[in-house]
C-alpha cells in the first residue's frame, strides 16, 4: 500500500507539470498483470483546469520494469500506437512519453483507458459471449487486415526503424529470435534448434510488400464487449515492419487455443479466420508462407519463455509470472513445434 501511495504521488506531480495545473489527484491505481515487456497500471486523474472546470481522466501507465519476458523499445511502441490513431484500427489515444526513469523508477508512457471492455483470455469463453464469439473472431481478422494496410511511410515509424526488404523479412526475424535463444537458454534446446535449421533451409516466399506487423496479435491483446465488437488493439511492444503473414501465423499458434477445442484464440475456425482476413485485405494467404511462419512462431514463443526463465533465475526480476510462464509453456512450446514441423504446408 505504501508503494502504491508513492507511485500515485509521483504520478500526480508529473501530471500537474504536464497539464500545467496546480494540483492533480491520482486515485484507484491498480496493476494489470500479464503482458510481456512492460508493467501496466490503470488509474484515475482529477484536476481543475484554468477555467475552473473539474476534469477527470481514466488513464493507463506502461512502465519499463527491471526485467521481463522480452526486451522492447518503448518509444517505438508509442510510435506504433500513434500511427493508428484515428484510423480503422482502434487504439487508445497516447498522451505522454517520458524517458526520465527517475520519476517512477523506469521510463514510461501514459495513454487513455478504454472503459467498459473485457480483455481476459478466459472471459471470452464464458456463456454471455456464446452468441458473439465467432463475430468477434471475424472482426479480429478484419482489423488485422487494416493493420497491414496502413501506410507506415507517412508515420514516425521509419525514423525509428529501418524497414527490411520483402526478401529479408524472414531472415531479420529469425536471426533476432535465434540470438534471443542463444542468450537466454538455460539448457540445450534441440527441438528449437532443429526448427531453426529447417527454417533456414526452407525460406518462405517473400511478401508482396512490407507492412506493419503487430507482433503479438492474439486474444488477450484486444479489448472487446458483449455487443460483438472490438474497441482497442493493445500491447504493441513487439511491433515491427515485416511480412504480414507473421501476424496471421502467430495468432493461429496452438498456445492461444484457450478452450483447447481447435478454435483460434478460442473464437474461430482457422479457415474462417483466413477467409475473413482475405476478404478484408483483398490478398490471398500463401499457404507455404503461412506454414513457414507457423514454425517460426514456435521458435519465437520459445525465445520469449526462455527469456523470462533466465531473467528470473538471474534475479533480474522477482515477478512470479516469469517462472510460471516458463514452467507452463517451455515444454508445451516444444510439442507445438514438433506438430508444426510435421504438418507441412
């Protein structure tokens, strides 16, 4: 409770300076657990503006932790959010980006909170979503098509990130995640290594164009309601430029089949999802590319879980989600990889 009070006071002081008001009251600070790379907190801020009007905002804080499941660039994540503000991809509005780690114990950014939504991976499986679950699934893939249609060249993204050529998309990502496994494995990873050898020996066909890739597009990273619509795509910490099929394959990974009934994200049949995506994007999904990125998703997933385990063992973080995720998913990810390698295109 004392820590919560200190954070509320520090946030209040920061916001009073940013808003140029005498006093801001911060209340209802609550940590949202989950997420791969940043601490997420929600809170309410109240103040009186220069005209005497009483203001109230519901906000979300995303702060760099000492260690996490992956390393990511906060400024780049902020830029990806901003790139979709006012577009057909629903995202929360960004408010402030702060690089001074002394204010809250780590750099952070603040964004609007979208009220009245669910995000939990289990909530969408409950009975009151039975009638709209498939519709939310279709909407999920329609929005993904809009993500990939965004002209990123008109945004700040190219200032922060060098785009790959279409032919190099696969190699850039595979090189990165192989290096993550090299750095964080606590014991040999023969299945992941076999998958990496297969991926290098069988490169995918290049995409028609390089697009924004969300990087973690799945149930749990969007905000939805029982009316069957989606109101926010969140958690852009792994966003980059690359092959759009990467997002599609990641969303199909078996680890996200929360109901264990074969429905992708617990919502929709794979072929129905592909059809929704193809209709919205007006692009045909290359099944050879989809298979390659399916195998790649297993390697990427293993890199994330191994990072969490290593950071916990090295005492860089005491967050129990790190060993819990590693215990739950490392062996399961090996099983997924073996099935992916055995499926073929």
